[in-house]
């Protein structure tokens, strides 16, 4: 948006502009000092966040509902992808959280499908990456944290606190370990959400920085090669971060179901 | 120029991620999106995929069971075939043996009959021959007596019939 106003010849870097939340169907009136598209957005307004979240929902729908509409015993290609995703998460939940964890499989599948789709949609040039926002990942991370903590107390009662009391350690060390365990427990949702948002934000910002260097003719080939290389890395990161988020959720779920070491 | 100041104002806020004024909007739409995905998955997608996978597993299990059953049937059929073959062979052997024995007994009977007939005929013939021989002996004796008589008469001596007969009889029985 500010590129038009730049002096020609000077480099203009706006790696963070891609993360700005702005209204849909809106044009900024250049006469006023206030940007009408980003100023004072109410909670219910349609924004680029809304658009890309909706596209993620549609992508999940297309992959898991439209792809499997034939219900073929011998699957088509699209159905295989849906079954692959199902089997992947189903096996992960079963392996990490045990058979009792399978009850929560739909929730974990929801998290995984949302994150993976939002990550990959974010890789489309000029798109908006919803999972690069702390607001989004914090809701996911704290949602998991609160759900798992409540579940732990509901399932185990006060004995859930045994999670913090390492009975296999020497008695003298136990209070210190308990303190460390409590701190690490409460840090979980923070690291859980910042890991995801941070990875995506950093990657996308680096992409934009490389793209900015492409404005200089002399280093443009290197910059473009850099963009391609970082893009490849980001494809990997998109999947791995979704995987990491999901498997950590399964680990936390396992702690809630079986709090004793 | 105005846009630049707006941009500058944006920059002063810092990271768009830390612009808390947009948090309520993001969180609201995120919750809507998550609920939508959750309902799509739990109502449609997961039961469908789960049933397809279960059905496939069932089909595979059934097919394997059917194949096993067919294999058993084939083995049973082979055993039945082998048994039928063995039975047929035994039956054939039995029939051959029976027939052989029958033929043998028939043959024996025929042979015995033929032997008896031959023996009867032989004895009959022997009787006839003996009769003929006796007849011939008598004739020879008669002829010998007559011949001796004639020879004696030819020698010009008076022949005594009884003496000649005696002499001939004596010569012939010796």
C-alpha cells in the first residue's frame, strides 16, 4: 500500500504488511490520515481473517467430504488422501494417548486439519496466513491446555496432581521437581501457541525480505533463488508445525488420562 | 503522502500480530471456523471415512475367509476324486478277478466235461478195440488152425484135427 509513495531507487521492505488484518470490501481513502480498512475493526466484521478461515474450512470440506463422497471400497485418489489423513491422525492418537484417547479423536482431527489447511493456504502468494497470528494460535493452545486440564481433573480427581509429584525421584528432590513440573506445565500453552505462530510468521517474513531484495537487479537472481528455497522450506514447516502441534496435543491428552509417571 | 503517514502509523504499532484491537475479530471468526470444521468432521467426514475403512477391512476379511473355504472345498473335491479313482480301480480289479474266476470255473467245468467225454469215448473205443481184437484173435486162431491143418495135409500126412488145434493153441498163448 505504501509502495506507491516510495522514492524510486530506494529499497522498500514491508515484510509485516502481509499480516495486517483489514476489512474485506473496503478501499482506503488516501485523503484521510486514518486507514479505513484497518482502523477499529469490530469483532463481527468480515475481514481477511474471515476469508482465509472460511477458505480453510472449505478446503477441509473438499478434502474430507467431497473427496470421499463415493464411499468406494477401492478408493479414488482424492478418497485416498482423506483416508490417509484420517489414518495418520487416528494412529497418532492411538499410539500416543492410548485407546481411551480415541474418544477425543474428532477434536484432535479438527485441530490438525485446520492448522495444516491454514498453513498451506498461507503459502499461496498474496494470501493471509491465519496461523501466523498469536491471537489464533493462542486460542488453539490455551483451548487445548484448558480442555486437557479440566479433563485431567474430571477423570482423575485430585490424583491428577500426581502429575507434578515425581514419585520415582529421591524424596529430597521431589518438591523442587514439583515446582519445575508446575512451571513447565503452565508454560506449555505459551510455547505450544508461540511455536506455531512464530515459525509461520518468521518464514513468511523472510520470504518477503528476500522478495524485497529482488528489487535490486544485481542481486535479483540470488534473491529469487532464495525465495524459492525458503518457500520449499516453508512447505515443510507448514506440515511439520501442524504435526508437532497435534502430537503435543496428544501428549498432553495422555498426561490428562494417565497422570502417573 | 497521506498513505505514507498511515503506513508509518501502522509501523509504530509494531507487529500486526500484537495489535490487540484485532484480537476479538480474529478469535470470533476462528471459533466459528473451528466449530464449522468440528461439525463437518464429526457429523459427516469421520463417520464416513471410518465406515469405509471398516467396510474395506470387512471385505478383505470376508474375501480371505471365502478363499480359505474355497481352498478347503478344492482339497475335499480332490480327496473325493482320489477316492472315486481308487474305488473305481478296486472295482475294476474286483470285476477282473471275478470274471477271471468265472471264466476259470467255466473253463474247468468244460474241461472236466470234455475230459469225461473223452474218457467215455476212450473206454468205449477201447471196448470196441478189445472186441475187435478178440474177434481178430479168434479169427487168427481159426485161420492158423486151418492153415496148419492145410500145411500138414499138404505135407501128405494124415492130420489129426485135435492135435493140430492143441499145438496151435499152445503156440499162440505162449
